[in-house]
């Protein structure tokens, strides 16, 4: 009976290939997501509309305003008066207002000389979108400081992502999300579908061991997942210019472990579910929220309350994303992610173990 | 009498407080068509599942093809064929791919598979449907194909769980002809059904009521014993006091 594994893998591959619609969805969704997140959804600050309040038009002030207008991140919307500030921001015409003190030149001179003095510039921002407002503040300060010699006080360098591109941040997150969702969803229906169709009974009366049924089910999905991984990596590298400094070897190695883990998770869901709908709901809906919230895709884990930080430890995506960020963006050698690698391997073995254990060859 | 292939003594299955099968005992001989008759919920399927190694008996003893149902389930599986009441082939695979799969599962070599598969198809007059998806075949054809595939590895015993459910009378006839043919070749057939006319086709019949075997003999003798004209009458006499089923 040693040869009954190959026909089984063949059967599972045929199921997958015959289901063209699902296959297309599974391959195209990652592409769409990567392009969407890479281009459309960005946390970069572009096109900040700025109005200026300048009681006097000194040369110093004109220089600052010219520099502001020349900057690609800002659009200069003209001068307004002190009384118009609130209304202009409220109407949404501008996102930020720069208010120069009437005594601007003297105050700047004082500050440069080290004499304590009141602020020379006031920044008023529409903080309805807090993140954009924060980022715009930082940019504005950078541009405005160019006038004063205060600039020399700081030297800031943005390592690994000098241009602050959001794609660098999103690609590892999306990779982590897509792989676990696609793999878990695809495999979660695979066993329960046979339970529903009645074919599982026939498999269980046959001499095929459950462990073979499980592995045979994983193989074709593993191949598809590898194709998806390849597509995402190529898109990230050549379309979004994500650096992958430390080479793709390490990225692929840890991704393969992560894929295997996700497939095992899908099988686990499948062995516990009674219907395909239940399996799909669990894989698609119940899992997605904790993965999005607690794995560092949307919010940095350090910002979470202690309790959720603790929970995030059991979410595999968290470890995968951490490792991929290090490998892709920071360019550390593979050895530096040994901890994440070990954790993912361990989790994979646990998932596989539990699902094998619960999927026995009895029906009741 | 010829060899005993299934032997069951006091076999019992309990689910919690519910006794699905209560201390049933019988022997099945080689080449026999052994019918298991009963209303829905009488315990037919549960009893059959214990014999196939799909579920462990709560108590009692039994052997199938010479192997113990308690401890040698895996060995039993290699010597039996099985076809369930729900259609059990893969709809998204072709006829030939289904044959190949099940032949492969039972460890048939490539040559044997080709030979058996071709033979099986020509017997069914299905040769032209070789590359048709099973899902697009009419139900009757599917059932006949499923039976052929259940016997592709030439098992000693074939278990059929309500194989003719939902099939038209003509196809049922053809199906029973296939069963006779297999039995004539020496395969033992163990079949559950709730069609009483099918009970007449069996060599011997066990009638299950509320988890117990209440009568066991050939249809002719049962009719004589219960002074009935048909198996239907025999069954109704026995099932009159049944508490379960519909």
C-alpha cells in the first residue's frame, strides 16, 4: 500500500485545477491587494494645502513662503488674514495654516542669538486625520526651519527608508496577511467539502492513512501558495521598488515555513468544522480581525495595551511580518531572524500535530 | 455451508444513553447476498460502519474477512469495498480519473489499473464516457459506476449502504443484476436497504427493529414463518411495535 500517496496528490491537484474560478481569484486577489496598498493607500503626506498669515511682508518671510511653495509636498493657497483662519480650515480649502508673528524678523534674530523669546511661527492644522496632521507638522517644521540657523541643532537621518515610503511598511504586512488568508481559506474547505459530499466516508473505509490524506491535500495548495509568493515578491521589487537588501533567499525560506504553517492552520479549521460555510466564516472572518489588529500590520505592537501585546505573541503573522521587515527593509542577515524562524516552525508543527490528532479515521 | 466471512456475536454500539445497535449476532457466508433491512434509524448503517472499521463497537465481538473488528480495522479495510447511500465518487473528476484514484488507493499497479479499468468500462458499456466528468452523468449511471469502482480491487466483501436510494426502477434492476454477477464470482455482498422488493432478491435477510435483529433467514422461509405473501408483510408484522424510525 506504499504507493497510494501519488494518486491522491494527483486527485487533489485536479480538484484545484478544475475549479478555475477559485484559482483565478486566489491568484489575482494578492496582485490587486499589493497594487492597492502600494499605490492607492498611502500614509505619505502629499498635496498638503497651506495658507499663510503674514502681517508684514518682509524679505525673510517671502523667502520662507517661496520655499514652502516650491516644495512638492505642499501647495501654497495664498495669503489670508488672521480672522479667516478658522473658516478656511473648516471649509477644507487648506489643511494647514502658517502664521508668522508680526515681529518675525526680530524674533528669529533673537532665537538665533540664543536669547529666550516667544515663538516666531504658529502652525495651525486640521487634525481630523491625526496621522496626516502629525506628518505634515514634521514636514512643515523641516521646511520652515531652513530659515533659522536652528537647523544645525539636529541632524536627522531616516535609515532603511530614507524617503519614508509607505510601501516599505505595507508590503511585509500584506504578504503576511495574504498568505495566511489564502492558504487557510483554501485548505479549510478541502476536508469539510469531502465530509459534506460523502466522499470522506469512502476514503476512511479505504486503506489510506489519515496522515496521507492530510499531506496530499497540502501539496497542491503549497505549490499555488509558492506561485502567489513569487508574484508578490516580483511586484514588490519591480513595481513598488521595495529593496530586499539581504537577498531573496532568506525571505523565501521564512515564507515557505509560514506557508506550511498557514496550510496546517487551514486543515485544523477544516477538521473541526461541520460545514463548508462554517469553515469559510472562521477562516475568512474570525481570523482576519485579530490578524489585522494584533500583528503589526495596522498598528505597531508597541502601541497596543499590554494585554493585547501578550495575545499578539500567539499570532503567527506577527512573527512573520517582523522577520520580513528585518529581511526586506533593514537588510539584516538571515541569522538575525532565527528567533522568528524558530517560533514559526514551532507553531506550524503544533497546528499540524493537533489537526492530525483530531482527524482520525473514525466517523463518529 | 461454505466459509464464514463475517461473524458477529453480541455486537453493541451505544452513543451516550442511546443504544443504536443492541447485541446483534449473525454469520455471513461467502458468495452470499446478505440483506440488512430496517426502517430509518433502526441501526443498519451503524451496524455496517462497525463492520467496515469506521466506528468502534461498544462491546461484543466480530470478525470480517478473518480480521477482528476491534483491533484489526486497518486490515479489514484492505479486503472490503464500500459504497454509501450518498453518492461517493468525485464529481469534478472524469470517469477514468475516478477509476485511477480508487485503483491507486488500493495499491493496484499501473498495468492492473489499465486492465481492470478498461474491463470495467466495457462491462458497463461506458467506454465512450471515459473522459466525461462524473458530475455530468445521470444518477443511475453514477451508482452503477460507483459499484464497479467499489469492486475495482476485487474485494472479498462489498458493503453497500442503501445503494439504490433515489434511482429509477429500471436502473435498480440493472444494479441488482450487477450485484448478482459479483456474487456469482464469489464476492460476498452485504447490503442495507429499505426497499422490501429488494429484500426478495437477497439470499438471506436480517430484519432490524430498534437496534436488534428480530428475524434472520432466507426470504422464502421468513414468508413461510410469518405466513406472509411478501417481505413487505413480514417486515410490517415485525416493525409494528417499533419505537424508533418513521
